[in-house]
């Protein structure tokens, strides 16, 4: 089951961004390629797969994980695009909730992502003005950690995202930003994270536009086991001001 929400503004992370690195996205449009490619799986395939792909030029910038008991059964993914009518930055949340009637526990929630800014309550229709001075980032890679059990009992217990800037210098390029790897907001791990699996990356110039979420159904309990990334290039059009 997927629940689509349009969300808008408050700061995702407390990561400080130097003013010199901030670009004004006055009237730019970001368009993702309709054709996409897929990576290999980071983690384990499991016995179930569910695809999250908002389409309409949305790019991934944040994920939130949660558990019930020892089972990683809840996922929220956050995406951004430019509204084709207004040019404003618009955000969206897609949810993968499989923790049963009791839901996930709040204390198990862990968020990772690249820097982004939004305000307002979840579900509101407000958008970020395109004139707001913010750098644009998107995820281009992921790596997961699991409990290193036999495949039927493997469960996701940590994750890391890799981030790119989009049109950072007004040249329309998607550029991988190695400096993000040193920030605490891009990775989480639980106490039973025992084996980091191979990272998967989109090709150069691409960002994540969709996810295949792999999971295991075992004894009526569902646990996330891995991800396959859906990747596409980005075309930037419109003006850019320093």
C-alpha cells in the first residue's frame, strides 16, 4: 500500500551550508529522463519486491526507517521536483507501511538524506518558492547493512546514502559531492548491524528516481532486506543567478 502526500517546508537537517555554496534557483526547471536504468541490489533480494517511483520528475532526497520489534517494516521516502506550472520546488512523500495494525515504534525511527529544506505540516499543499536560496541535492547511491543471518532471516539494520548536487554552479551538471560522506545525516546503523553490503550507484550524471524495495515475509512478519535503485539523468533549463 502506498500513501502519496504532498509535503512542504522546515529544515530536514541541521547541516550548515556555506553561503558561498548556495545558488539562487530563480526560474530553473529540473526534468528527469523518461528512460531509466537500474542498479544491482544492495542487500538481499528477499521473497517480495515493491516499486516506489513517483514519476513526474521527482528525485529522492531522504528516507526514514522504522521497526516493530526486530522487524524493519516501515519506510518513508521523500522526493522533490520543480512544479512545471510555477517553477517552485515541490516535495512529496511515499510510504511503505507493513508493520501491521500496531504500526512502527517512534523510538525506532531513523532518517537519512542529503541536505534539503521544507516547512509546513505533512500533507499541506504549500511549496518552496523557487527564489529561495537553497542548493539542490539528490541521492545517487545507497549501501545497506544487515544482521548477517541466513538469507531467510536477513533484515536491514543500517543504511547510507550518497549524494550529488544538481546544477550547483549553474552549468546544469549532476555532480557527486564527496563532502557529504562526512556528515552524520547520511548514515544510520542499529546495534545488530553486522555486515555492510556492496554499495550501488547510479551512473555518472544520474540520480535516483525510483526504488525497488525488497523484503522477506516470514511467519507473518515482513522485513526490508535491500534496495535496487532506479536511475535517470537530469536536464536543467531556465535562468540561474549567483
